C-alpha cells in the first residue's frame, strides 16, 4: 500500500488493485499448490506402488489430474474463499462488476490449476529416473515463486525480464488469473495463453509417462 501510495498508477495498478492482487495470490496458494507438492505420485514411484497404477486400465496422468482437481476444489472452498472475504471486509478489494469477467475468471482458475498440475506432474515423474525428486522440486519451487507473480506482480519486472516472465508457464498460475479478475488483460487472450501452456504441459507429461512405462525401474516393489 505504501508503494502504490508513493507511486500512484504504478504498472497500471492503483492501491485497491494492489491490495486485491495480494489477497488473490494468497487465495491461489492452495488450489494452485504454489509451494509444490499436492501429488503422492513421486512417493508411489519411490515405494514401487506405481507399478499397480501403470497396469490399471486408466491413464496414470488423467487419473492423477482428476484427483488433483478434486483437491483443488476443496482447498478453494476452505483455503481461498474465507481469507479473501476477510480481506475484503478489512481492507476493501475490487470485485468484478461484469458477469463475463466472473465466468472468465472461473475458467482461468481451472486452467491455472491444470498448468500447475502439468508442472508438478513432470517434477513427480522425474523420480522415475533420479530416484529422489526433491532437488527438482526445490528448483521448481524457486522458479514458481519468482515467475508466477507470487512474490511480486510480473508487471513490475523491467524490460526483457518482464517479457520473459510473462511468457513462461508459471505466469498462468498467478499473474494471469489475477489480471483477469482485475480486468487488466484481454479475456480471450489470457485464456488462450493458459490453455496453450496447459495443453503443452499435459502433452509433455503424457510423453514422459509413455517413456517411463518402458524404462522405469520400480524401487522396493
């Protein structure tokens, strides 16, 4: 608040926009699993239980995605809605007046969760080759926090760094849904950006899963 009061209109945000962005980022932590995790797949790979998952007559990736969407829906109700309402009561935040923006934000949230899942699924599947994915998960956490907008809105990043950050998949998890909510971005363009990264990451996950079926060594199974 002090920053935007000192520099009104910074990056196209006013004080209310900045406060709203802050509470939105907190609301995204649970559904988007911004801090990583949320999947027990890596643990199942380490214990060998993934062998049972791979022989089931269902896609390992889509099965895991369905489970993750259920987790995200629960955390949205428990972890996202209450703090946002409290923030609105205590500080005042900006809510969209246009029903179309609400609809676009709902879709944007779902797409953000899919992008988050795609990244976390690839991290979990790395355990098929490196035995322990925690190092990869730590690197993924650092990239997510920096490039998603969780620490600082990406619109404040200067020059080429801002362009790069806005084009990477992590932006689809926090910055893009927040901008959709605030009406700071073209709705169709924002959803297309998220959908493109979601499809690309799911395709990459499917390819990795096919390779793992031929190459994976089950530990402890």
